[in-house]
């Protein structure tokens, strides 16, 4: 059973729903908290948020590929040097972007979810799905890269559906298992996920999904050991 609800409850910081709605509408915070409106879905908004987390796990590689292709397409000749270069040849750029994305999602998620909860006068609104986005991305990142960090190299092993790092290509089976595991643990909330909900403000909204993401990552390690 999920813990999210849009039924009235005690909002964070002692604000009532009436007081929260009388304040100026935090449009950007609501945009982030609902994952660009996915949280307004009539059914299973958390599932849509998790799917957005899957897309974000693939985004750094594909943004890099399309960006590089765009630059190469407008070169005057093959001998022309690129206008930029990755300055750390022994550090995987895709993995670096994934880590940065994880941190940004976590920090902006805490801020936006708390603002949304205060505005709507709810402790953990169902419409807030940035926590599912962050937790799902964390599950795929940790579950996919930690077992392969020793194999990360500057050369990428070709184009796959998605790639968390040079040593962690993502196939559709991996993405599907990661998605299912995260949703399972997000609903089940094994220790200490449910306890994390008692943390103040946006931390309580986000932290239980991070715990679910770490459990899903362990499940992915086991699946990889089994030959996934």
C-alpha cells in the first residue's frame, strides 16, 4: 500500500491548507515536484515518475551522442579540431554526468517537494513524483555502475539503448527489471524506507524513495550475477 495521498492531512511546518493556498503559487517548484506535470496523471502518477527516471538514466549518453553528432555535422573538414574536449581522459564522462544528475535531482527534489507540500497543505501529495524520478534513477545508476567501476575506460563500447558509463551499457531487460524492482520496493517500503518518511519536510518525501532505489540496486546486482 502506498503512502501518498491527496487527502487532507497535517502539512509540514504547521501550515494549514488555507494558509498554504493563500501564498503565491510556486510555479517552478510545482513544475519540478510533478516532474513537468506527470504527477497530475489521473492514475498511477508514481509509475509515470519512475518511467521518467528511466528516461533520465539514458539521457546523458544520448545527449552527448546527439550533441557530438551535431558538432561533427557542421565541421568544415574532418581535420578540423573540435571546439571542446573532455579534460579528464581517465574519467568516464557519462558516469560523471550521471553522478551530477543524481545530486541535482536529490537537492532540487527536496526543495521542490517541500514547497509543493506546503502549498497544497499535504504532508506527501500524490502529485509529487520527483521522489520517484530520483529513486528510479538512483536504482539504475547504483545497480548498473558499481559492479563495473573497475572496467570504466575512456572509450565507449558502442551505442546501446542507454549507457550509465563506459562499462555499464543498459539493455531493455536491465531497464525493465530495474523499473519493476524499484516500483516493488517503493510500494513495499522495507526498513528503513517507511521510517525515512518521518524526516522533516522534503527530506521525508524523498528519502524513502532513495532507500527503495538502493534496494532495487541490490536486486539488479543479483540479477546481473544470475546472468541478466
